[in-house]
């Protein structure tokens, strides 16, 4: 499969491209921010969508049994996790589901625990619903991020809900079984529910292996809601393909009740087709994608090491998002963002948007054709050389 050929996304109403001017003040930047790929979805998906589009009626749609079978088979094959069809609940999206779960599983003024730096919509979970947000900052040792368990336990004692990002966005960690088990045991002891955002679960680089936290034991599964989708894996984020896995009947009913209050229960006709096709026929494409992304990570890491040692990349264990330590450039966050936009002409996410622990960092999406990355690194090199003259 050839991922090197750039695909023109103009005219497709892409957030990544169409909102450049609103976000960065100019549409001259190479957009390497929003977490979707500039790489084409697998042929099995496009063929399935074209077949369905050929039928001229796109009416209200149920979730067929084959939808649930496809999810269960994928979880068993890719992650060794056996789940019942009755544990699967279609949802309108991972981020909307986080909000429904906050209102379903907590009360006003209850505390919600997150681990920072983290995907920025997590911060809205407290503000939007009158809940207190507690932060368990991940410890950066210059090489990678580790969990502060003493702080985690202290916060879990107070929290009603822990929102886990696994694999972690933006730092790219794949949590090991020992780490997951320790956090889960604390949550069990402190009677704190877990909501695990596992949408990046399939973009994991060997020898690392994603472990669904709910797969650790029936006891952990009983307090956990797992959120996932083929959106990141197969680049179908615009098709509403998300689902939750909830083995606890009471939790699932409470969650579903919140969605029904807003009448968010109908299926997306094309999203259903995309999920079934991707999970049934997309595995070979995914393996090719992972190889390509590994090559992109190696290219960026090597380029920075050889030409721009001032920027230290963390090689991600998962996701197609690279986390750059830019603190040696000696800029505050405002100046750093301005430098990347105005001098390097690159549209990246600022580290500070993921919490105060992200200050001095930048996040770059490398799921794009290699020639685009070569252009981006060339722009960055030229900007830094000019800055340091």
C-alpha cells in the first residue's frame, strides 16, 4: 500500500484544513494538529460505503447484529478480550460519551480525576457540569512519563470517577499491565468508577501491547466503562462509529438513560457500514499503516536529532501524535506558538492546551505522507536557523 502520495482534502470540509485561519490566524500553515490522518481509509471501507451509497434511501437506521459481532470479534483478535454482545452500547462519539458518563455516574460538586497533560476536552468535564476536576500530574523524567501513585491514591479517595486515557494522548504512553492493575486496584479500594478512553488502542507499536483495563478482572470490569471506535484506526472519524463496552448492567442502564434523555440512540447508516467493513477486512491495511507510521516517527526523530537537537521528541509507544520538548528554545508558550505559526509556518497543537504540565511542549500529527513531513521539517529547520542567527 502506498501512503506516500498526498491526497487533496480541499473542498471536503475538513476541520484540519478549513479551520486553519480561525485557529492559527492564517491558512498558510501546514496543518499537523487535528488527530485524523491525511492518509486514505482502507479499500474495504470505501468499497462498502460506495455500495451503500448506491442505494438511494438513507433513512433512520438500527444497529444490526453484525455490528456487535464485528466489535466483539475485533476485540478478541486484536486485544485478546472476550466480550458479550450485550455489553456493547453504540454511542454518538467518545467525547460526548464522556460528558454523559459524568452526569450519569456523578453528582454536582463530585470530583472527577484525570492525568495531565491530557487530551484537552477532558478539562471541560468539570467546568461544563459543575464537577470538581482533580489532576494527577504524570511525572516526566526526561525520557518518558510515569504515574505518581501516592498522588493518584490521594485524589482517588476524593473522586467518584477516574477518566483514563489509554493509550495516552498526548504523551504516547501504552500503560503496562502492572500500571493498569495498580490504578485499577486503587479505584476498587476507593470506590471510584473508571471511564477508559481507548480510542487509540489499535495504533500501538511493537513490542508494546494495549491492554483494555476492563480485561484485567471481572472486578475491574464491574467498575469500568470502556470507550472506543475505529475512527483513529481506519481514519473514519467523520462517520460516528463509536461504542462503549460496559459489563455492569446497572452502569450500562444509567449511561444509556442519559443518552436517551437527549434522544441520541439512532445509528449513522454510513458509520455502521464503515465499522463492519473495517473490522472484518481492514487488518492487513492496519499492519501496513503501522509500518508506515513507524517510518514517519523514525524520520522525524532522526531529523531532529541530526539537525535540531534543541527539540527533543518523545518517540510514542502508541498514537500517531509526537510530543516535542521545546523548552531548550527558551520561549514561553505564547512565543513558542507564535514561532511555529509565523516563522515555521506549521500548525501544531500547543503543549499548554493539554494542561500546565504541557508548558514548553508541542504536539505534532505525523499521520501524513512522508513528503509532507519532509517539507514540515525543512520549514522548522529554516525557522530555527534564522531565529538563532
